[in-house]
């Protein structure tokens, strides 16, 4: 998640972030943290989290607007105005353990499957 935040409302954003870290963990995901503005003026924050499968993520997403804990977490955002906008992007990780497996070495095709 890539957030544009109101930098003057960083404390509210941190409350919002802590709520979502807890919810992701309680509902089958792994939260890898929020990355907040550090030095200098910035209105950008990032959140990284993962789920073991698309089905697990979809079960988590089905709770939005329904589960009281999810509604309460969003209320922090809505009532404070700490989030100006956000963009959700789906990605796959390339991890240090993947360094020994170079896909371009497979049959000369960069995306060839084993």
C-alpha cells in the first residue's frame, strides 16, 4: 500500500497503522511493517503485508466494512483525515534466498517455469 498522508496528522496515521498491523496478523497475514516519513518533509508512507494465498487474502478482504474491528480501524482514518489517498499494488517478493535461482538461466527464457 502506498499512502499519501497528511504529515501534520502522523500520530493518527500511526494509530491507524497499528490497528491494521494487528488485523492482518489476526486474520492470517504477515505484516511486514509500515514505513513512515523519516527525515525531511514527506507525505508518503508505505505498508507491506502478505498472505499465504490469494484465497486467504480474499477472506481477509471480505471483512472490510462488515467486521466491527475493520470498521473501527477505518474510522481512525476517516475521522482524522490522516490518509489523503492510497494505492494498492499486488506484488511478488524476490527474497535473498532466491539469489541462487536465476530465472534467466533456465532454457534461455527469463520467465520459464521448472
